[in-house]
């Protein structure tokens, strides 16, 4: 009797073949997925490694043979404590997965950052069978992130916090200062004459100096204090938790400031150069009772720093409200000055110049500003105009107005011989096209250029003597006269005087004030007159207020004068009346 044998039908064989093919395809997909760029490892339920992929070996340095049979703890870097791993496994047991950033160890001992994802695998009955971990080397990504953070919050040259990070830390300090009663301080530090070092030795040497300054600042401060670089040669120091007493806080800050100044005063070895640099330091204190805005604190410290510079540099000043009031007043005046220039709210006053007989020979034009109904002297606004560059517009107006006045005088027989002196600032004289500006004014008003006298200071003519002499020669060629104002107060020298096409020297009033009683002033005036005579120049003395001064000047050889003895600066109508009164009072031939 034959035994029963299963009958294989074509349909059954085909179904089995399709099932096998499907399983093989699924296996290929799984295998391909396993061999990704990311590292993967599979462990059993007890954490013994069963399999790793090539990505694992590339990242960790361990081959599959070295890893299989080991525990993942072989990769531990030691940078995480037991609490970190306890929290990780608590999440896996609770959620069957964990994901986060972890530091692990390569085979060669290098510690590196890694993104790790761990998933628990369970069978159909819910029994734990395996763990699958996917790991990614994020060294480059983390380095790039840190570099981005460095660029965003740190100065690339000194590696100090930049302005953005400083302001953020300052906000935090101001917020936390509400919780205690201690003062804090902000120091603004600027290196004196840094631009000169940069221009003479080069930016590379300047960068070396900035790096060494940064190091010295960090070494001079307490732990927890912040030093930042705002840019250029500007550094800021943030001091916290000084004292609850303002005087003690100020004293402590001053002590740290002295330590900083002493550190920065030491010589610097910059390549082959040994250099010296000094700091100007401005300080402002802050307290929880009146917590200001961070930008306001920086402004206060900056203002105090400029006070330190004006005080002679290499020093320290504390901010006070008076400084801020002066700054505000200056800003208000600058705004008003700009409006005044646009609206031509200026006047020219005229101070008479006479000869030894007391006859009018000319005048000096002096600008006045009528602001809010009050007349303002040049000493109040001309320095500000020079600082802000507004002196160019103001000087141009003065020149045009003076030429227009000369034109008007030419129509009057009693005034037509008068000269008119106009002060010229350094910025105005050295601006491109100044000679053409003068030529144009002379031509527009059709005046005799010999009656226009430009008064220049020694500071103007000493700046690039060659270029200055060329410009002065062009002005003299037009017929314009040139007077050297405030002569004797600067670096008077025959060496440059003989190279300049001057018409006149003006003796400064500081030598005239005590001339009668001061032998030194008499010697200086005598020398100036002798120099002028040897060069064929006229001489005029300003600030003459007494008959005794006039008599002595005349005795010494000076025959032209200007000062209160002959007349104060007055409006044009009063000046013309004064001159014409002299003319009518002269005896007729």
C-alpha cells in the first residue's frame, strides 16, 4: 500500500515563491536602511551589542567584530554624571524611546558630540527583545553653531564679548540688581592716541596692541566681572556687587580703575616694536533704586571718558549730571545753530582799526548771532561750529556779507578807502576750492580785492606749509591781503614767515594787556615789530584799551591799533557813523 504524499499544486509553489521573494525584497530594504550614513547598533534586551553598521564603525572607529558582544558603555566619554544616564533610562522605560545630545568617546580616545536616538523593540506579546540606537556625529554642526554664536556675540579679534552680548549681560545685571542693595559700575575705556599708532606702525601692530590690552584687562579684574570690546580701541568693563554704600562702591571702582590704568601703562612688545599706550577711563555707577536703561549707562560712561580725555588723558573721571546737562545744552545749541545758518540769523559787527593819528583805516568783521532776542558772542558758538563742520557754511556767509559791505562802502567817499578784515578758520581755508570761493565773491560784488583782508592763525599756516603757501600766493595774486592773526602765541618762526606771502602781523592782545608793566611782553612786542619790519610787513596790535598802551606801542614802532580805546564791535550803522564823524571832524585844507 502506498504511503500518502502531499500533492504540490502549481498554485501552492507559486505562492511560496512570491512569499520568499517578498521576504528577500524586504530584507534588502532593511539591510539598505541599516547601512546608512548614520551609525546604528542593535542590542539584545540585556544591552549586549548584536550588530552595528558601517556608519557606526566610521564614526566610532570600532569594527563590527570589536563592538559585537560589548555593551554601549564602551563609548562613554565620562563627561556625563550618573544622573544624566538615570534620566535617559527612565525615559526609555517609560516611553520606549529617548533622543538627545550626548558626548561619546571614539576608539582613539577623542571625545565628540553626538546626536543619539534609542528605541526599545517589543514582540507581539509586548516583551522587550531589543534596543536600536541611531547615532550622528555632530562635531562639525556643533562647531559651526559655536562659530555662529562667536560671530554673533564675541569680538573676533580679542574673543571678548561684543556690544550685543555686553548689553544682554548688562540687562541681566540691572534686572538682578533689583533683588539686592549693591551698586554696580560701568567703565568706558578708550586708548589714547591709538590712531597715531595705527597710522605709523600699521593695522597689524594696532591689532596686536588691542589683543594685549584685552588680556591685561581680563587679568586686572575680579572673577565674575565682564570686559567687552565695543569696536576700534573702545573697551567696556562691567562691575557687579560692589557695595551697598555709594562712597565705598566709588572707592572700590576707583581702586580697580587705578589697577587697570597701571596695567595698561606698562610697555607693550608688538613684534619688533616696543610701544606705550595709555587709557582714558569714564565711570558711571548704578543702583537698584534708579536702574537706568543699558544704552543710557553706556552714554554716561562715554561722556565721563571724554571728560577724562579733556582733562589730559591717562586718567579716570566719574559721570555726574552736570556733564549730561552740558551735553544736552551743546546738542540744543547745535540744533539752533543749524537753523540759524539756514535762516541767516547772523549779523556782522565791525570793530574799528586806526593809525597812529587815530584815523580809521579799516575794521575787523566779527560775526554775531541773535538767538532768542539776545546777542551771542562768537566765543559761545564758533568753537561748536568748528567741531560740527558748520563753520564752512558760516564762513561762506561771512565772506559774502563782508564783500557786500565793501561794495556798499565803495559808493561812499568817506568809507571807500576802508579795509575789512575777515577771520578764516582752518577748515574753511583748507577746503578744496577756497581760493575760487574768494575769487567768486570778489567778482560777484565787484570790489577792490586790496581792501579785503583775510586773517589766518598760525595753526592754519603751519599745517602743510607748502600747500598753504601755494594757496596764499593765489590769494595774493588776486590782490587780497593776508594778515597773520594772534601772532606770537604759537610757533612763530622766521623760517616759515619768509616763505609766506603775508601782508601784516597782528600782535595778540595777551601781549598788550600788561605791556606797560611787563618787560617780557615789551621784549616780545619789540621782537615781533622787528621781524615784521625786516620782512616788509605791516603790524597792528589788538586789545589796545589805554592811552599808555597806545603810546608805548607807538614808541616801539607799531602804528596801527585795534581795541576798546578806539571802539567796541558795533553794528554797521553805528560803525559808519563813527567813521564818517571822524571824516567830518577833520580840518579842511
